C-alpha cells in the first residue's frame, strides 16, 4: 500500500498543468541570435552584423539586423590619372523584415534597408 501511494504521489507531483500560458517558440532549428562577418555585402567591403529573430506569433517572425562596416571610394580613371587619395567610409547596415510561415517555408511580408 505504501508503494502504491508513493507512486501515485510521485506521478501527481511530476506532472504540471499550465493554464492560459501561451508561449511563442520558434522552430528548434532556428537560432534567435546571429553574428556574421560579411565581405562585399551590405554596401561595404567588410562588415560585422548582429541579427535577432523576434517570434511574434507561431507563424510570424520579425527579424532585425544591425552592423558596422568599412567601405572605400571606388573610382574608374578612364580619362586621365587619379592622383587624389580615395575616401574611406563607415557604413551602418540596418535591416528590418517580417516573415510569415512555419519551419523551413517562409514568405517575406516586408523588408526595409
């Protein structure tokens, strides 16, 4: 009798009920944070970017990306020589997009640069 009572009591404690708690979780294969090194992309020669996925609903993701990069002026000197030095630029790539879908299949609703 003690063993049966102990088993029932252990099973009762091991289960949990969460009522009215809606937790939005992205697919398990999706990483929420991403840091990337970009070469010849986002308007720069080299840039480092941080990307974050924000799950809004089960099938809606907002994605934000911000970074910092370096670019140099590009000149074609077809008529004469280019004696002046090139100008260097600091770039700040910024992206915001919204995706609708599940698992591996998404439709991009909007994308801002």
